[in-house]
């Protein structure tokens, strides 16, 4: 091979990479796109937070939304200032289910819940603050409340727990901290971690990595497949790691309750199910995934386990699974290509949460 042609070939390869990366980013639809990545910044204590003052447009094949981050670093069109005497505030903590980039701000269950509370006619103004952040688990939510959201002077802290992954995330984050790392370590430390960060930021590399994983899977040694750990939250026999995750998530919520109590605020919990819990066909596929490894998938296993774990805290709690199943169109609750709520799903969740808060006299 003529070595003098190597620079030319390298240049052509680089040009192709840039072209395909630009084309994919222009089309959007990935968390690697600049429109999505600019919403976040690293934080040494919480891991990552939303970048204050950013507004962007994020589009996929299923939705196109405008996302605005206010000066305090939450998804809101208005800043959060000192609380007026006649105002009551609900701070909603959670992950991407709460952050809800899939729907417009006014369509989120936080905004719909705020509208309902303001129909009470009790002479108070209610404000519901969306303090959810993409990628947060119970540990990050606890730290975000401690470092940021407690300053919003909440009367009620509502923690929204996504039962499909909160156990796994609580376990992983706790082990990460016990090893002496920070929650932002994956963004800052190690060549391997830096490479994974690069892959996450490149749409071409994400696709390439997926193709490599599929190719390697074909040459995996024979034996029982290892199912997604998140599915094991629903499965029996329950691993020690999964059950430890439920305990650690409960400890995190207990920490939220302690912080809220110091501020004179109440705490409540809302459980959100996985999409397959509403879809018998998808449940069948998930069941077949774990069966070869010797597990039995219980369709509401994670919901039941979280209800039992959080139940020991004595806090008001609602499982939104019941409202979703009893809705007029359960098949419309979730988007088909993501695990997130549609505008209809947000409306059903808001109605159920409004009734729940009214019943418990909250906030």
C-alpha cells in the first residue's frame, strides 16, 4: 500500500465521519444531538444539573418540543423567587419522566397539576415546580433537593419514582460513591470513561457501538443470556443486588423526608410503572427475555416491591399504575418508541395526582 496515500484516506474518512455526524444531528432524535446536550452541565456533588437560562428545540420522529430552563436550573418558563405569603409550593423530584422533554411545558403533569390546585378557591396561589432531571435516580434526587430544590421553600416535596430502574440506579450510584468517586466521576475520570462520554456525544459512534455490540453478541459463549438488570426488579428469584437497591432507594427517600421536615414541608411519593405493564404483548416479550436465564417476570413486581419498601416510611403514596389501567385508552399513555408519557399520559397522571393530593389535604 502506498503510504503517501494514507493522509488522503484519513482525510476522506474524517470528512465522511463529519458529514454523517452533521446529517444525523441535523435530523435530531438522539440524546447525542447538540440540542439535547446543551441542556446539561456537570456538577461535582449531584453529578449533573440543568444549565440555567438555556432554551432549545428537541425533535424526534414522535415529538418536537421547546425546552426552557429557568435561572434556577429547572424546567420552568418563570424564575423562582422568594415565596409570597399566600403561595404554596410543590417541588416535584424525579427523572426524565418528570423532566418530560417529549411534551411542551404546558402539557406536563406538573403544569396540569398546578392548574388544578389553583381551582381550589381557598385564597392561595399554588405553584408546582418541575425539578426533574434526565438521568436522575433516588440518590441524585436527594442530593438535588439538598443542594438546590430545598431553597425553593417547598410546602410539599413530591418524589416521582420510576419503578423500572430506580432500584438499579440507587444501587449503582451508592456503590460509585462508596468506591470514593463522585457522581460526576464518569464525566471526569479515566480514559475508558472519557471514551464512553465521547461515544454518548457522537451519534455516529452511538450507532457504530450498537452494531459492534450486536456483532459481539453472535460470538458470545454458549450459556444462559444475562437479562437487562432493570427487568430483574420485576423478576423472581430476586437478586441480593436488586433487593439492596430497593433498600437504598428507600433510604434516599427517607433523607428527602428529613430535609423537607427541617423546612416544615411534607413529602409524598408517586410510583410510575413501566410501559410493558400496560401492554400484554410487550410484557410477553420481556417475559421471554428473562426466562432463559431462570427468572420469572412478574408484570407488577417492581411496583409491588417499591410499594412495600416505601410503605415503611409512612408517607402518603400513590401508584399511578391503577389510574393508567383504568383510563379510557391505556395504550395511549406512553409513546411507542420511548418509555415516556404522551400528552394524554400526562393528563391522566395529573388528574390522579390532583385527586390524591386533595384526598390527603396536601400541600
